[in-house]
């Protein structure tokens, strides 16, 4: 069994049921699998065998999933690329993973052209659509006329084989390649449908980028596994997303907090029909309480999940019935996963005490690609050290506080910026905020709130600080405020604290 067999089995059982919707294109389960098979034969003719890597610098589309699943059938390994990275950053990732081919979307043709000749391992470039070098074959022409029969891989492909290598965001140091196994994805899908009671009547939307683990493993994989319908948005646009939700009867949506925030800031937020929606899932970064409450006023159960690239992705999930009662929690461990809260020595802490979250389960990666030392530092006896700080309450619910590396110490007290950010997001004059520790002669470090004001509203440093009084301990209240037009963020929505520190605390 491997993930490439998912479309094969659905096509054999329910060939005429809808599977993929992308713009005006609608594919049945049979049509989707046939396209995957044609591509698999094209890949074999190119020389792809078990273990061959193939990279994708792509916007969301059915083609992204076809590339991945065709490689899965053959035992090839996909390398999804963050299209927001610059060519030199991609060059590092590509030379680390050594793919033999790269497919790119026309929006990134200039970047693909810059990579020509810079990655010796790449023998074949393919264009998804018109645009880019005329020497690179067009995808549809490349697979045209190929056999729709199931391909025969050169060696058996099992759940213990690599499926794709997804590089971490690299907010500190060089990005690391999380080597995801077919089994990691299989168990994540099982965990998802167990927690969320998903079925083939569900309609999911893939609007988060598929090169990111949330977009791929939360939006796409579980829906494909249960035989539901996946509607794909090429690039996230809040107005278009709301239109798709109403038009296609979306029942489930995964997004990062900033996406849900942007959706509340357009007029269509108040006019969209959400009748089909069962719930939304937020992940990728802590979700501010005021944002959750805003959506709940519109009748949407806004659940939080917690996951990582290295866990492919789910660690915990919050059931729908707990969304209000446990507001702010990211839930309990998914069924086949265990978590621990440990101190700096790796010893377990009692409930209610804050420490680092460790996780273990069949969805946890075995290793980082070609990084044995980093693997040994991050995984102990199968337990992944997440670097996230949190605690488990007396009912077993996990509450995340912040990243361990983002904590700063003010007057001997630990301050976790996410806690301060959560409070400030409740201030109507603040549209977005990131908090960092900056040097201070008296206290060692104090908080600096980097604020994006609400459009059309004036706000002062004194107002921001005053809003925190009575809501936070005195040592947690920012001592300084800076105003910016936008915060630097990763593709997953995490604030790039490293860039803020470089700018405001050099």
C-alpha cells in the first residue's frame, strides 16, 4: 500500500463521482486517476524510479496533486518549493535534495529561468502552463497520449518509503528537509477523519498553499483519502474564498490565522452564506481569541488544530463541541499520537506547568534529509522536540503559549510574546501585532510591540500600552511601541521575529 493507490482505489470503486474542482475544470475520480497515470508513464520515460526526486515550484492546481500522486505510484519523491523564496534560497534547497526534474507555474518562470544551470541534478524542466522557456515542454503536451493504465514501479512502494521532502521555513539558520513517509501521511489522514468525522460527502477547499504542510496535509490529503470533493484555489484571495465557500458548498476549510483575519475585513464576510460549513480549522500559528469570537458570531465553529511539518501534520485537534468551552485551546492529541510536556532536562512536568511539547506517533518523521546530527538533536527515542512551549490543563487539553526561542526575560520573569499579542489583537485600533524582546539597561529586556494600525484609524504608543493595563501582569506589558504598515511573515503566516529583531533590536 502507498499513497499513490488512493486515487486508484477510488477510481475503481466510484469512477463517476466528483473528485476535483479547479476553476471551470471538474474531474471525476476516474478522470483524475487517468491523468495521474498518464503523467506517471511520462515520468518513467524520463527515467524516474523509486527514490528519484522531482521538484515543484507551483501555484495550487490539480496539476500539483497529479505530480505528487504520480510520483507516489512510482516511489519517486516530490520536493514542494515555497514560491515566495528567492532564487538563491531555492538553489540551496534544490542542491540539497538533488531533484532530477522541476515543474513550474508561469508566475514563477523568471525564478525557474534563474535556476537553469544552477542545479546540476535537474535534467528536465516542465512548464505547467504557457510562459517560461519554450525549450521546456508544456505539461499537457508532455502527458498527452500516454497510457492511462496503472504504471508498474521498478520496485515495491510501501508506507515505509519516502513520499515527499518538505523544507522547514528556516526562520533561523538554513532550512531543513523533513523527509515525510507515505506512512506519515496515511496515519495523519486516519487521525484527521477520526477526530473530525470526515466522509465522502465533505467538500474541502485548498486555499492555503499546497507547498506548505497545512495546505497539503490538512486541506487536501484527508479529503482525497475519504473520497470527498476538493475544490482548489490557485492563490488565496479572501473575497474569492468566500465566494467559493458559498458556490461549492464547502464543508471544511483549513487556514492560517491571518487568512481568516483577512476574510473578516472584506464586505463579503457579512453577506456570505455559510450554511454548508461544518467548521473551520486554524493552524500554523496561535489564533487570537478575538478572531475566534468574530467568526463564532457568524455561526462558525472555529476549531484550532496544532501541527508541524515534522508530524505531517496533526498533533492535537479540538472537537467541534469543545470550540466554545475550551476557547483558546488547540485540543487533545489526535488518536494515534501522544504528547508530553517536559522541562529543560526532558523530564515530564505535571499538568498545569509549562514546558516544551514533545510528540510521538506514526505520523512523526523518521529523520531530516541528510542531517543525522539535526535528527539526533530533535528526536529522542521517537519523541520529537517541537520547540513549542505549552501546558496541559486538568482535563487533558493542550494550551500553547509560544515558541521557546521567542521567549524573552524581563526582570527575571519569562515573557511569551504570543500571550501579549493575543491581548493586543483585542484592541480595535490594532490590525496586526508582533511582540519581541529588546535590550534594556534596567530590566535586561523589555517588550516592544510592533503594531499595524487598523486602516483609517490613528493610535498612539500610550494608547497601546494603556490597553494592556489590567489585562497583563506589569512585567508583560510592552514598554515600547513601533508602528509599521505590515509585519514580515513566513508562507505559513508566522511572524518573522528574526527580521523584527534585526530591525528594532540590532
